[in-house]
């Protein structure tokens, strides 16, 4: 077949096929429009919905219900994923916080170990006759303890990052620290520098310990 013949054959064939396609599309479109315009049929003197309309309604309802069920499953899975992510983030925060606390505790213990002679002086009531160098070390030792326990207290009471069992352990260490006479005496001179909630906790400990000592005497 030459190019001229091919050029004549292609448009004719396309026109025939396009006519059939247009005709089929028109039939389908007309049928659909007719059904939409006549959704009701007469049955024994009453108007009822056409069967095709009921079928279409049931199919659409089933599809909608299935879509709702699938959406619910997706929402539940996303909620679980978000909850797991939130728990993981919280665990990471708690782990990081505990690492920082123990790092500060190590620093405090190192300072006490390096100045163990001054640490023994904490059992003597405040104020006491010591050298200026010893006094500065004693004050530094007390302030390290105050700020350390204050931070733990804030993590437990405000941020809710410390478990009750862990806080009970830290509280025993706090009580042991405040049983030293110099620590309690120096606290009365610097307590206003710290948070009011921690002041209340420490002041209650001081009053309780002084009352116990007075009864023991």
C-alpha cells in the first residue's frame, strides 16, 4: 500500500470507528440520563424506587461502610504509632535526664572526696571558726548539694520525670545531707535563692530535724 492510499485509508477508517464510539457513548449516556430522570416506577398503583436505584444505593452504602471501616483502622494504627513515638521520646528524655543527674552527682562526690577534711566540718554547727579558704569550700559544698537536690525535686514534682520509687531514694539522700548541722545552718542564710516549693520541703526537714535533736537532748 502506497503512501497516498494509506493517507486515504486512515481517515476513512478513523471516521468509521469514531462514529461507532460516539454512538455507543451516546447510548450509554442516554440510558443513564433516562434512569436518573425516572428513578420511580409504578407497582400496583404505588410509586417505588427503581430496582437499579436500590441496587446502586446498597452498593454505595456498602462501599461507604467499607471505607469508614478502613479509615477507622488507619486512624487506630496512627494513634498507636503516635503513642509509641511519644513513649519513646519520653523514655529518651528520662534517660538523658538521669544521665545528667548522675554526672552532677559524680562531680559532687568528686568534690567531697578531694576536700574530705572540709566535708567532716559539716557536722559542726554553723557558723564556726574556720579559715576563709575552708569556709568557701564548705559553702561551695553546701550550694552544690542544694542545687543538685532542687533539680531532682523539680524533675519529680513539676516535670513528672522521676518515678516515686526513684524520688524516695533521692529523698533519703537529701535527708542524710540535711542532717549535717552546718548544712542546716547555712541553708537558713541562702534559702531565698531557691524555688519556693523546694524551700518548703527543705524548711520542713530543718524544723523536723531540730525538733528531734531538741527532744533527744
